[in-house]
């Protein structure tokens, strides 16, 4: 059988390669690292994450928690490696980023059905089945070639932001304390309290700080899910207090009262030696980040091991271009996966790679199509991306709003969400049972 070519070894590409290989389909996985990197790359490993908590909630009352549980049921390499390298983070699936990426890389490179080919891909192969999972930082050359496949269709762009990281030993724990909001789960977050006077001074400097040059950037077009903290601050003096600096449920143990504002930091590796500043995605210049963020109580002497950066993010206007298998309608041999399709987030990108690969594998094996019901998170995302009735299509995180309602009332939002998750997992079990996927799976040893 001719190998399927998968372009990109991020989360979507690795998941796609794994799902194909596990079903006996040979795969050629193309990755431009280490020959060429982008500002988002920091190692030669596959499936790099921006921060330890990039995979977000692991609770079934949350849509992304449901999506992760569905991925577990589908033998996701990304979620299995994340589970194996998780670090404490309350109800979230936080991971040791380096251990996680290393594990994914090892499994992919050692799979008998996967051949890794290093080097930049500048154009889509003219023949054969291809899954493009080149990510939000697709090179200019490949981007131009992709555009040739969609004449008259424009790419859309937005900017993805990453928060700065500081060393634990440089945080002044005389001013900060460990706690999770409302004491939920283990006390995994470091909390830095601000009085109103401290907050006002910080807000003033933040809103006036110098930004790094960024072409075609416009505050009004920033995608809400990754809005830079300085952009959020400029929307109003109290905006941050209702967002990342919300003090609710975080009383200062020294006073017993909630501060005016609280800046939270979250563990970024399993050893707890580095922490990222939660919600502080930014495109300020590096010197300005050091100056302004050092105003935060507890971070006066903070050692920044990585400053926040902004990245270009490119995605297709997928409705009308892709179907709910992430397959190009006019060119069925070609599929896309990852943030390029308009799914937003690492877990969602993983899901798109899985759906595209599972359907392609069934096609190549002469089996009937795999239709993930819209009641599942996997199916809901695929339908959102392919739904031509969507107005003003923009990248979307998984959420219960894109999943069909229950059709009956359940008291309480958490109870309703739990019921939606229960229904989704039952539907997915029916799909898995119908296709008897387990006997088809081969081990990494080829057995």
C-alpha cells in the first residue's frame, strides 16, 4: 500500500500519523525541524506545547474535558502521553512539556509503520493521499502552494500569544502563596495579591508599555481566546479584575480577605522549577515585559526564562472547502488537520488529526465511512468546521454550544453538561463497537 504523507509533526500531525499507523497504513511523516524552526519551536521534539496547561480542563462538565475522554477512547497518542506525564493542576490536565514531547517523539519514531522525513515541505505532493497539518506557522512557501488549491479563497489570519515564564526560586513567597480558587483540588497555583493602589499603578504602566513591532496587527481583530493582556487592559481599568486577575475565591491567608486583584502563576514543568504567568499572553517588547511584570508583588526580582511572544496563525475558511472528515471537497485525496482548519486549541487540533486519519484509514481499507455523531465533541467540532451556515467563521474551541441540546431539561449547568458528556460517550461507544476498531490496532512492535 502506498504511504500516506502527513506534513507536520505537531499534535495534529502526530495524532494523524499514529491513527493511520495503528490501523496498518504506512505513513511518511514530514517535519522541517531541526533543519528549520519558527519562534514557537524550542526543541527538536515533536508535539511541542506552549505551556504546561495547554491541554486545559480534564473534567467532564467541561467540553474540552469531554473531548479528551473521547480521544482516550480512540487510543490517542497525544492524550496517552499527556496522562503519562501529567503534573498536579487541580482539575486540569497539565503536563511536563518536555517529558510529554519526548514521549510522543519516541513513540512516533519507533512505530514500524511510520517513516519520519526531516526537511521543509514547500508544496503539497501532486499525487497520493496527503494530510496537511503544518500548523499556524506554516512556512510562506507552503502557504502559497496551499493557496493554489483554493483559487478565489483567501486565507484568514490571527495572532496567537504565549505567556512569559519565570523561575520558582525567583518568586518572593513572602508575598505570594499557594492555593487553587475556592480550594478546589490541590493548591497548585502561586497567587500574587495586589492592593488597589498597586493594581492602578500596574494597569497604567501596562496600558502605556511599548509593544513589539507586529505587521498588520489590529486590536479589534484579536481573537478573543488568546488576547494579549495589554489589549485586554486597554478595554477598561477594571477589565483584568474580571479576567485573569480575578480575586474571587482566593483569600489572602495573611488577612483572610480577598485582595483587590490576584495574579496567578502555574507550574510549567513536573519539577516545579518554572512557572508561567496565567493569562499574560503578550506582545510587549522584552524589556517592557521585564519592567512592567516586575511590578507584580512577588515578582519584583523574578527571573524570566522566556518572555511572551506573538505568533502568526493562519487558517482556512473551511466551510465550503472541507467536509466533516476534514477532507477537501474538491480534492478528496487531500485532508487538513490542526489549527489550519479553524479548530482552536491543542486538544481540538489533536481531535481534527484523529478524525481525518481514522476516516482516511477506513477509506483505504475499503470500509464504510466513520461518522462521528454531532452529539460527540469529536463530531461537533468537525461539523462546525464544515458548516456552511456559520456566519463570520472564526477559530473555535470545543464547547457545549456546538453540541445539539439534550431535548429535555436537567437542573443546573454542571448537571446538564455532565449529561451531555454521558450521552456523547455512549454515542462514541456505539461508533467504536460498530467498527470493532480494537482488533485492527497493531502495537508499536508491529504485533
